[in-house]
């Protein structure tokens, strides 16, 4: 089965689970894992744990609660655009099973931000789940008009998500300052000061990263999303001419980019890292290298949804080893009468 058909079938299965008595509590009992040491306070938002599901899984904000039943601390929906779009021509999603990777040329197919808002209104997020909205420009919007697209999408989605990520994947970085200036102005006129994050595009140069960091700090942006995916398909042997490589092969690139952003920003801005995380050990490495939160995506297809629980249990085990004093039970002292 091709990846896109498998993806649709999986979500049809999640939809069916909603109607089976006792199924959702059983799923949560099987896959969820909690511990006080996993809690994170980032961007002024409380996350029950630092592991999330990245954008590109729930493109229309239909299944974030279903995905939340498998234990993530947050789900990033989208990418959402102001107008609906069909995305690129098929085939647009290729599985590289031997590499535990995908080549994705999906083209941000989605039903538009208004439809996503309608979906959210009809299915309120669980209290313990943070929902992040990832927004970008439409594919047929000229680069010089990206500001208008993102401004309109941001204004609509603002009250319906906990955090908004501005996705610069298909937008020229020279327009970043204008985009951020516009949406931070919109934010000033809202009652809630919801966090804004910038998602850096794949294969971004060091010079562009420096500009993004400077812009983020200058405008009071709350965080960055660092992706290690790449458009370089030279070593994949795949049949697609264009596409974004995700999964296990991009881990080292993600880690290297994360370390650069962390040091260059002088640790002044929180970072979500997304790309290549396939094992609990890799998740720990990302957190130790400066990430405040991490996201998984491709690995869920190869390792299954139990990966999230494995990562969380590993994080607690490492924390217990590093800080045993936090886990020592206090002995009760009985007072003599």
C-alpha cells in the first residue's frame, strides 16, 4: 500500500475507535505514560511532557485528540493555509523502508484554515493536550504576497490554538521580518498573548539562521522550530525528482542544526526540534543538546505509536539516574508519645 493510502486508512481506524465502547480508555491505558519529571513549562505554556507530534500528520485539525490518546504532550496541526489547496500531483509520498524514511512532496494539501477552525470548534482539545497550529502561504501565492496570506491565516486561527507556528518552508526568508512585524502587531490587539514560533525551512544556510534568530529576538518571538529535513535526494536512490527527505537519515543534520541555533541564540530562545528522531536515545540527545521540546513524525510509521511511551520512560529513567535525590522516598518519622 502506498504511504498516502496507508495514512488515510490509519486515520479511518482512529475514527472507528471513537465509536467502540471502552476503546479509548484502553488505548490511553496502553500507550500513555506520565511522571512529574516530564512536565515542561515552555513559551509560558505547560506541557505534560516534552514529546509532540509534528505538523504533516493531522493536516486539517481533525484527529489531534485521537493522536493525544497515544500520549504526546502536544500535537502540531497543519500546515494550514488561508485558502484550501489540493497539494502537488500524485504520487507525492514515497516510502524508503530500508532507510526508515519518507520522501514527501505533499505540497501542504489541506482544506483551509476556516475548515480547521470549524473542526476545532466541533471537537474541543483535551485539557491535557496542547494544540499548535502551523500556518503558511498558499502554493500559488507569489512570494511578495506571503505576508498577506500568513496575516489572514494567523488572524483567524489565533483564538483557536494554544500556539501558532509560522512555517517558512515555501516562503522566501527575506520576507520574514515583514511577516513577523505584521502578526506581532495583530497579537498586540488581542486579549491573550499567545506564543508565536518560527519554523525554519530545510537546508537553511547559516547566514539565514542568523537572520532568523536576530528577527525572533528583535520582535519578541517566543521560540523556533528547527527541522533537519532536506531536499537533497542524491543518496536515496528514489524515483521522485523533487521532495523532502524525512526520517532516520536526517537525524545527524537535525542535531547539528539544533546545536548551531542553540549556541548562536545564546540560549535566549526556546527550541522545538523536529526531524530524524527514531529512538529514545536520540530523543534524549536532542534534549541534552538544547531542545526544549521534540517532535516525532516519520518514526511513528516505522516504530508504531508505542515509540512515544518508550521515549517518555527513557527520559524518566535517565533523569532518575542523574538526579536520584528527587526519587528518594522520605522516611516517615514517628513521634514518640
